[in-house]
C-alpha cells in the first residue's frame, strides 16, 4: 500500500518509465502495447482498482523561421476521425501579418481526408479561423501536409511546434523509419478515489465517471 496520493503517482510514473525503456519501444518497428501499459499501471500497487489510459500521438515540427516552407509529417498510424473537427491539435506559433498566437486545427471533409486550418483563440476561448486552407490531413494513413507558410516564432523552445493526433488504434507502431518513444515526462497521472471499492458509496450515487475520450480543448498544452 502507499502512504499518500503523491507516492502513488510517483510509483505509477516509475512503472511507466521502466516500460518506456523496454525493448517494446525505442526502436524502429517498435510498438506501444496498450493492454500491456494498462496492466503495468494496474499492477503497480494493490490500491489501484482500475485505470483509464488515453493515448495520443505527437510529432515535433521543426520550423524554418527564416523562409517560407512546406512541411510533411508522417505518423505511420491511422488518425481517429471524430468528424466534428479538431482531431489535430498543436502548440502555438506566430505568422507575419496575423496578430496573436496561432494554432493548427482540422475540419472534416471525408472519412479519409480533412482540411488543415490556422486559428487563434478569442477572448472567450473560442477559435477564430485566420487561414481557412493551410494544408491537408490524411486520416487513413496518418499524414499531415502543411501548405507554404512562414512561421516566425513558436511558443515551444528550439522553433518547435508540437502537433498531436488521436490514433485510430491505441497500439502504436513504429512503421518503416519511425522511432517509437513513450513520453512519460509529458504524460499526466491523476488519481480518483474509487468509492465503490472502498465501500464509501455502495449504491454508486456519488461515483464519478472518468471519460475514456480525449478532452475537448482546441489546442495542445
């Protein structure tokens, strides 16, 4: 058993760190095995009764701030397409002539293809599209094609824009020349008391359900 919530989080993080250095990952042709990761979390401590693990894929776009450029990001795994848009989320960047911090998002066009656009957040936190067509998202093959653009700066260090997508399958494969890594440092571990298992709420009237789906935020944070 653990002495505190903080101690439990540390133990889970340590377990995931061990998995992150395993032979399953950190190589071309590697595979993140979703069921194995869940089992590792469950077996970390007897106080864990279950876990809901949400998986996203991220690639770093290295921006040429001095020139106009086109970019292609290949993830090697199909994207989940929820049709309502914003399957693709990014960290912030700036573009000459457009005020504010900007982000990439996507809009549904077909089951296999989406339209990439650029937006900023209004004072109310809602997206305002500033570039309607900025590229193409290929959901069926896991590719993002960015049309000609000059990005002047990025909110992340080293001229990096982090771009994430939800995979169609939670098992992530390092296809062809892609190197699979589990970023434990960028993962969030949260805990919630299981009132049913503790007997504090046998009727389940106060049980808090945790969504198995990614959040509805517009941007990557």
